[in-house]
C-alpha cells in the first residue's frame, strides 16, 4: 500500500488537529480541574482500572468534539466546491471515504492512546501492585467510540453539507451523552427508573469512578462495541453514498448495531458494574487484610492495625473485633456499609484512614472499631458530625487523653470541639465501670445502626 497518500491526507486535513485537541483537552482537564479523579483512593493514576475508567469518563466532552471535528472534515469537499469533480473520477467513492475516515480515526485513536500511555506511566510510577489486562477493553471501546463518532460526523456532514452541521452535531452529541449520563450510575446496587439501563449504556462515556474494585461487565463491552461498529458503518456508508436511496440504506448498520446492542446490554443496573474478584482477593499479614488491588498499603496498615486490635480487646473484651480488613462489598452512595461484628472495616476512600499513618492510623482504626460508621465518609460523602464526635470521644477514652478532632473529615476542628467538649466533660467524671458500660452500648448501637452512639455516651437512650 502506498503510504504517501495517507500522509498527504494527514497533513492537509483537520485530522492531526482533531487528535491534538482531544489530547490537550483531556490532559488539561485531568491536571487542572479539581475533582474526584485528582484525589483520594479513586485518583485516576492510582490503579489500572480507575485510570481506564476516568479516561473513558472524559468522553463526556471528547466524544462530542470528535463528532463535531469529524463533521468539519466531512465538509471539506463541499467547501472546496469539488464534489462533482470527485464523482467523475474512476476511483470508487468507498476508497475515498475509507481514506478520509481512516486518517481522522487514526489521529483520534493515536491521541487517546497517548493519553492512556501518560496514565499508564503514572500508574507504574505509583504504588499500584495489582497489574491486570482487564482495563484494556474499557480503553479499547473508548478509542472505538472516538473513531465511530468522527465517522458518523463526516457521513452526516457529507449528507447535509451546511456550515451549521458541525456545531449542531457537536451540541447534539453533547446533549445526548449528558442526558443518558443522568440515568447512568456506578451505584449498581440501586436501579434507576429514569430510563432503561440498556438505553443509558448507549452513551460512550461511563459513570464517574467511586469504587476501584468495580469494573464494567463483559455484556457492556460487547453491546457497546456492536453499537459503535454500527455507528462507524453508517458513517462510512454515508460518506460513500451518492443517491438518496443509498443514503437511506446507510442507516441499516446503525439501526442493526443499536438493536443488537439493546439485546446484549444488561437490563439490570446491578449487572453493569461488577466486582473484579481478583482485585478484591484478600492479602493478609496476620489479622490485618487488604485487597490485592491495594497490597502496597498492607505494610503501613499491619502495625497500626495490630495495635488497634489489642486496644479494642482491652476495651471491649469478648465483643472486640478480631481482624482488620478492607471492605469489598459494593454499596450505593448513602447506603449503609456492611456491618460485621468481628472485623474493623477499612475504607481507604475515608481520608481519616486513607491518609493516616502510624499513631494517627491506630487512633482512626480504634475509633472505627468502637463506633463503626453508619454514614460513610468518602470523596462524595461526609458522614455525620455526631459520628465523628463519638469516635473522638471513644478514642480519647482508650488513649487516656483529651479528645482530638479527627483529621480528614469535612468538619472543622472548632465544630468538632464544640460538639465533643460538653459530652466529654460529663463522660470523663463518671466511674470507670460506667464509662465502659456506655462505650459498650455505643459500640452495639453503631454496629447495628440502631442508635445514636454520641447520645449514649452522653447518657441518653437509643433512638
């Protein structure tokens, strides 16, 4: 094959510029715009799966850009007033269509591959110990989406040659993905009634990352691939079509791909995101366990975890947890986490634990063991002021000191002290046996989520 023609096409078209816009826009967004992709346990460069999902998430605006720039490319012959001349040449129209779409797709896919490469280098430079190929389908479907969107934009612009076509297509694509984004959720444990789940999954972007142990299921990859291949087929057919009847037939791949996709895509939102069982496998150092995805955190957790278990045993006796382990059970935002009585659950998305080391981590684990949270803290949840105050009180009791404000919560030190101080004053003057009784009662209420631990520490009853 003569490579001179594709190289000329790359130099004289918007293909290279389209790739540059996609790459620069994506990197600027990830590095300059604050958000959950830039912090916490779901940092976009923390794990391979989160890297693939966050870069795929960017299709919220990258895909409309690809569609609009593809439409601009599709207007080239019309702008140069040479459409009739090209139809008179002996070269088949499908060859010209393949060359035009191929160069643009190559530039867009190359730009996205560079974005993924940047993320991969950052992941390798970090502490990600869990390496797996399961993230590749997520990124491959994203690259296909950019190429298919550009092809559809080119074909539509060839069919409707107007200066308004590129902006109208870009805006329409943006509205399409964002409408479906409102009904697409990574909270797969809660179904949505806003739209059928298969319909929402026709949107190329994915929901924001809230749990690095979750990945997309195989039916999602397959269904979206069928849909995007149909989209690309329609775009290429419209590029090559010259008669109205042929243009109508060009819609067949899009309709067929959409119909097959709707049959394959999971109907239940719970089947959209699934737990990566290999990533969620437990890796232990004695009674302290983390998931394989965060095995690198085990070294800093084992010592404080063992010390926290000893202190909990002295405080609760037979009721004390006997293990520290990372939580692996998915839940919806605002949902109550799993409630084991025999384990202290670690959620690295909780900054009180995820950003702590040494003694600070021991204190956080003691607080979590005595008063486990019913309202979790994470990058998208704040927990409750009362639970933070209760953890501060019980931790102070265990360490025999004045309460300290918890680091990593959304509540200021003054707000925590204002709530904690009056409770501690009444609690600290009680006999030791009465203090222990209230600690045990607060622990039981927190484990069952059936009472207010702070009220019990203050002498009140369960709700």
